[in-house]
């Protein structure tokens, strides 16, 4: 019998939550017209919410009742906190302590470096999430009430739902056209962008930033934080600039200059991996779809709510290439040498990600009539747990939707499982084999 490791517990915990969510969404009370939802529709929605993706096969505001939307919101929040982080938090509240197994489980979920700091990390995750989500929810609720005439209760619900969805990089919206109706409203778009970026940085980075701000420490930033912030800053500029240039005379043509900048910023940042959209991607240029594919595949920071291969993986591979081109024997980043095992892990994560994208794309190309550009967009969006879509999700055959379900699940827990498995298999040989150099290129 296979040993039930912390990583396997995380995977099983997410699967169990998806199963429970699927059952709840199949209840007649979960739909607006009290009609039954088929198993696939409920499974797809539960997986999308739990994996913080945002892809949908039914219209969220019209198909799901208030109860159904509440289930979706709960799944998003649970997925964001992490099953094992939630379990540890409950244990803290009830017993004010965490056992060794609970600490191991939480460490596997939130990427802590040791067991001693799990308690503070779990509390920190909860506190950070509540503060950011509450702040953004209030800002959005005020805007919905004052700017759009929503009742206080409705405005508060809209604020809470979209705040939680944004910070957890989920991209679920309670409007049939997602955020297209608010494309030029900075009081809606900017709070969502802030929440998405903060959630996408990852909790380890947020915690380190907080510690430096609180203590005004002169210590150097950790390499992980510097890499995450540096690559994120570059992508936050490159994404919007490319969208602005490629869509200037296409989907952005009807907007004024200021609105063009806002919409381009929104759509250049959301692939980090939140599925909100303020333009119709079905009308976007193929070049924009390809650029968005790349941004989605890279994703956000480790230990947070974003998906993709993560910006640190991308950065390590980039510096490996730079070192090889320069002829350097060692890969160095910010005056630090990168261990060879870390380089191999980054390469493995990236190549496994490529395989998880290409195999479903080939299968869907062979079994459907959709073009490569839209299928690639959909598959990358599912794998990277983004949720952006050209609108073909509901049109895919049942087996195609099941492929996306598997991808969303693997995209959420896959990197945790893979990296942990690679680290656990570390071993030193007591002998060395002869070296040989095959031809490359």
C-alpha cells in the first residue's frame, strides 16, 4: 500500500473538496430555476472554482442561484487557502496547536521552509487573505452601490464575490459578459488588478515584504523574492504594452486613449492568472492570443494563488540560457549561484508543462473542428488555471471538457506534487560513470 505522504494528502484533499462541491452544485437549490445540473457541468464548475481557474460551461449569474454562487465562492476560498492550510487553521482555533502531521501537510501546501514556522504562516495566510479581500470588497461594493445603483445588499455581495475571486486569481464573475461592461471604469478595474497582482505574488513574497516594512530591516531580500518581484515587474509592463500595440485598432478601437490604456493594462495583467476579461477574446487578434498564451503559461509566483509554471521557474531557465551563451560554468542570479538540482527541477517543471499542454491540444485538434489558436488558448488557460476563454468551452464535446477538468486539477496541485516528488527522490551515487558529449543542435 502506497504511503500517504503530505503531498498525496494535499492532492486527495483537493479531490475530496471537488467531489463535495460537485454534489452540492447538482442539488436543485443550486440552480436559478431549481432544475438539475448534469454531473459533468457540476464537476467542471466545481473543479474550475476549486482550482482557481474560472472556465465555465454555464453562465454563472443566470444558471446558478444564490446558493450555487455561494458554493462556488466557498470552493474558491478553500482552493485559495489550501485544504491543508484550512485544516491547520481549524486545528489552531480549536486546540491552539498543530501536530507534526498537520505541520507537514501545511508545509507541503504553503511552501514553508521548515516546520517551526508553519503556525505563523497559516495564521499569516488567513490574516493576509481576509485583509486584502475585505479592503477590495469594500471598494467594489461602494462603487457598485454609488456608481451603478445596486442595493446595499446586492452591492456588498458583488463586492465580496469579485474580491475573493480576484485575490484568489479565480476570475469567476457575476456578470454574463464578465467585466466587459466595466472595461472603462477604473474604480472597478484597478481594485481587481491590485487584488490579482497581490494574490499572484505568492504568500512567501508578501510575508517577506511585510516583515521588511514592519521592521525596516536592512537585510537583503531573499533570492526568491527578488526574482519574483523582478520578473513580475517586467511582465506587468510587457503584457499591457503588447496588448495595447496588437489590439489598438482591433478590440480597443472604440475606446479613447485613456480607456485604451486601462483596458490594455487589465488584459495584459489578468493572464497572471485570473480569468477576468474586459474584451471579447473571440474578436482578438491571433497574435494577442499567442502573447496571452505565453503570459498564462508563465503564470505568477510560487506559494500563492496563481498557476502556470511560475515566474521563478521561467527566470531560472532564462538565466541558464544566459549562462550557457556567455560560456559561464555556473548559473548566477543576483550574486547567488543556482544549484544544479534547482536548474534540473525548473527544466522538468517547464517540459512537463509543455507536455501537459501539447498532448490535449493534439487530441482536441484531432477530435473537434476548432482551430489551433483557440484550442491552444483554451488548453493553456486550463493548465495554468487562468480561466480566460474565446468562448468555446461549453461547445467542446464531453470528453474534451473532461480533459480540461483533469488539466485544471493538475494545474493546481501538479507543480506541488512534481517538485516535492523530485526533492524526495534525491540520492547520491557512490560511483561515477564515464563522461561523454553527444552532439547538440
